[in-house]
């Protein structure tokens, strides 16, 4: 176990929907190095709350890959699938405070709702979700039963300073709307689970990909409603493929090459602006980590969230790591 000081506790929280790809590795490396640079802890959480999309095989593969790449985490691995009682407690707290309301709307009904302007239909929330038209906010329509629970955002305005992206301001009603915290399929929503998990683990700093930047305001608002502390956030630039698509299972991202972890680690450092020397890729994994810990600078990470900083193609990276 690596000794840690109590003032900094970071984490890496992959979703086991497939093997670890280069984009996820970047988030792991960035969060790990920032924690170690601050002599803090680095926790590992498997975000498998969305059980239909997750698998035990993918989770095992991710853990194996992290070990091959030389990561050392503090404490036991946390599994969201084992924490439903904690999420229910938070939802009950929100219900008792009158902060949430039952919703009977399906996605199709929201898209077809006469209360939503044509502009709203054509302009979804930044993360792709449909802005909620407020159909059930004042009560369920006659003959309808609850399918989900939503958090009422009212006129909430969230502002925070991202350690990489700078000042961020969000008007939740226009950018997210009343968002789901308990889903129609009986599962707890990601936004609720991650807030509860970070608070219970005592996470003080969250370093992750900028694809989650649009979720941060919702999470901060949930923290406020649940009277939980807000971590310091830092959002890394996101790796994309040659078509400009974020690396993911949906874009058929290739898994990182476990046979030559050193080259991929150096590629991740270079991606984050750390300027590793060319010959570092020939070093052992332990020597690469030693160099990275000694030279890590969060200030050197490009402050881009628009997927500008990208690997040319995953195939090129795979070919490079195989040389």
C-alpha cells in the first residue's frame, strides 16, 4: 500500500462496457499522476451501475490491464453494482426534501410533446440528451403512472473553476433540464451514483475526460441538494479517432496493447503535453512511471475539450506499440 496524505484523494472510475482503450488510459494516467504528485490517494471504482451494458468479463479485463500498465491503487476496488442501498438512501433523501418528482414520460413522448418548441426539439442538451419539457413537473397526467424520478432544477445556475478548462457556467434549465436520477428500467442513474460514491469515498479531486464536463454541473447541483461536498474538477482533452469521434465502444475503439505497455504509456504522456523524451518508450514500465511522477505538470495539459488533440488513428497507435 502506498502511503498517502489525507488532503488529496483522487479516483479512476471506468465503466466495464468493453476493454480499456487509449482514451480511458489517458484518464487513468492523468488522474493517477495528479494524485501522486500531490502525495495523495488514488482510488479505483468500477462503474457498473448500468448492468445491461456492463459485464464481469470487461471489468476483469480492465483490472488486468491496469495491473499490466503498473497502476497501484489505494484501498479496495468499489463496485457500483454492490451499492444500491446507498443510492436508494440518497433518492429517499431527495424525495423527503421535495427535490424530485415522478415522471411518466417516454423518450418518444418527450420528443413529440406539444409543450416543446421546435427549437428545443432540434437542440438537445450538450451531452445529447433530450431537454425535459416539464410535462410531469406539476403532477402525473391523468391515467399515467411513474416510470422514472427526476430532479427539479428550477432556475439553478452552477459555476465552477475547472483546473484545466477554466471557468464554467451552466444554466441547468436550458442545458440539462430536470434530469433523471432513477430510471424507468429500475436502475439508478449515473449522475446520482457518481455523486454518492465520490462523497462516501471522500474524493477531493476528480480528474477525468472532458466528455464528462457537461455532466459536472448536474453533479454539483446534486451535491448541493444532498448537502455533500464538491470536489475540485479537472477535465482532460478527449482522444478521438481519425473521423473526429471520441474513442469508445460505440466507435469500435481498439483495446490498448498489453504486450508493449511502455510505448502506450509514453503516448498517453505525450498526448497530455508532458513532453516525454523519445527514448523513454524503450524504458521499463517502472522507469516510465518514475519519469512521469518526477515531471508531471497539470498546467502542461492542453486546455481543449473539443477533441482537437487526437491520435491520428488507433491503428497507427497499435502498429507503433507493436514495433
